[in-house]
């Protein structure tokens, strides 16, 4: 299980290496099943040396989570070019890449916090830290979507649509991970359509949302995902 | 702050009274701000007597949460009569009643678990207990919806639509609680439409879902919420 790394690393380099090794282990199995011994072994160093860089498994878990959060937030960044539906579809592809890479760790984290310590208790600070990280990723997604919609001061109904859609994307990913019974490409495309559908429901009852949606949809090409959905819904309704 | 109750109560009666008092306090403020002294005072008994019935605040919190979970699950039960959209709308009304009554406690619970103990640590068992209770309520909602759809062996895509819609209802309620900037009646109706919209997106790309949706929608009256939405969406699209 050792990586064979034997050369001497600088302190920060060693910390970063340990975070990477730990993140990989925390991603592949539920974090509470991963021991410090295993992390030490995978990093090719001794257990006491791990403790030299991180006071305990919790601090290493938090550092790994921070790296994962930065990684995920970066995947929401998309050039402001081309049709909106196609941009959102590319972001969904990178989102599901992330979920795919970090499956068990992502599930454990999102289903009720980090089941990390074996000692029977959680540090309050860890619960706060993980919740703050999850919120920061949601906020990064929210800010990105608003910027693509060209909105700086969102009305309450738009904020609701965007934030509740982000939570829909989370639950869709979690349900997908539980058995992977639906092809992920279908879910990526479905979430783009879900965004249009939730926004349309809001727009159907609110003129401000209606105007915003008409402005956005008018830029969409006839062969894009939004237009495709509209056509299929019309078929379904008749 | 005392209720003036002075007559002697039986053990189970006293436990139930304490659970009721605690649930009301845990509902009105974030549970970590509620002390045993306050619960004792509101119940009109001494602090040691509270400990006679419950070993600590955590066990009282868990009992209060169990009662709230039973209460919420019961609100999903709706007679199998009349159009589906109207049934779902009545359930949404009772759901928002619950969210309204238990606002701060509901928020604290759903935003990262019970921030109860002042001692700096969580008991693992409490985290498991609260997560299991939340899951049991979600499952109760899921089972109710399937029964109204007349489905016993749901295909994966229907399960995804129903479960992800339940999570959408949760996030919508949480966002509503944060400032109450949108009238709740509008959100109750919007969530009924969101259900139809998410199901339609799935049906637009899957024949099995399409057949199921056509069967359900064909029973809907022309003046029901589903038909109303369809008409408005057509207006928006043209």
C-alpha cells in the first residue's frame, strides 16, 4: 500500500501530499472506515509522522474536505460564452465527474455530516467546519448561476429557484450514487431541464420572473436543450 | 414561565408533558439555546425532577424529535379521493403549517443536525438517531405519494422524481423560513406545480414515465392546479 515515496519532502509539500492521499481514501470509502494507519501506509510514512503534520484524523479530514470544496467550486466556473443551456450542461458534466470521483465520501458527508471519529463523539467545531464548507460550495454555485443569468440583485423568487435547484442537483446526485440505476448523462441533461422547468413554474405566476425568463430563453438556439424540452413537453400535453 | 400545573402526574403522563413542553421550546428557538432549567421552569417542575424522567437534554431532545417526526408523517396522510393535484395541495398546506409551527427548530435540525449540546461534543448515537428520524419522515412521504400515484413497484426514474421532489420541498421550506419573503400559499401551490414539472421533464425523455404521467393527468380536472400550470406554460412559451 506504500507509494514508494522515500525522498525527503518539505513541510508544506508533505502536508499537501498527505491531504491528497487522505482525500483519495476518504472519497473511496466512508470516511469513518479510514484509519490513520491506512493513511500513513498509503503515504509511505510512519503513523507518528502523520501526527507531526496533523494533530489527528479530524484535522486531516477537514483539510481534505477543504481541498475537495475548492475543487468542486472551481468546476462551476464556466466561460460566459454561447447558449445558457449548453453552459449549464457542461457544468453538470463536471459536477457528476466530481460526484463520481468522490462517491462514498460525498454520500457520507451529505447524508448527515462526517461520520469520522471512532471515539464516539464529534467535535462541535468539525460539524461547524463541514457545514460551513458545504454552504460555501452552494454559495459558489449560486453566485456563478446568477452571473450567467446576468443578474446582480436577484428578486426573492429567483433566489428561491436557483438555491432550491442547487439542492435538487445534490439530491439527484445522491440518489444516483445509490445504485447508479440511471445513466449519469441522462441526469446531467435532466437537471438542465429541471432548471428550466422550475424557473418556468415560477415565471408562470410572477411577471418579474416571466420577463427574466423570456430574456434568457430568447437567446437559446432552436437545437439547444431548453428548446428541445419545450417541444417534448408540448407533445406530452397534447 | 410556569404553567401552574401542580397536581401529581403519573410517570408516562409526566414524560409526555415534558416532551410537549420541550418540543415547544425546541421549536421556537434553536435547540442549543434551550436549557434544562428553562424546560423545568416551563413544565412547572424542578430541574432534578426533569432528570428523573430523562437522563439529559439529549434524550429529551430525541424524544421531542420523535414526536415531531410522528406528527409530520401523519400530516402526509390524505384520503385517496378527488384529483391528485388538489390532494397534494392539501398536504403542502399541512406541511407548511408544521414548518411554520416549528420554524427555528426545523431550520436548526435540517441545517446540519441538532446543535444541542453545550459541552462541545455530539454523541454519535444522537447524530444517528436524528438522521434516522429525518429519513423515516422522508420515507413516509415517499410511500404516501406512491400510494396516491397507484404505484407499488416504482421504476428508478419515478423514485428519483418523487424523492428529489421531497428534498425540493425541504429546501423550499428552509429558504422560506429565512426571511419569509414569499407568501407561503404561493410556495405550497408552486411545489404542487414543481412536482408536475419534474415529472414532466422525466416523462419527456422516458416512455414508461410518459405513460404513467398521462394516466395520472387524464384524471385531473380542467380547473385543477395541474391544468392551470399547463395553460400558463403554453402562454409563456408562445
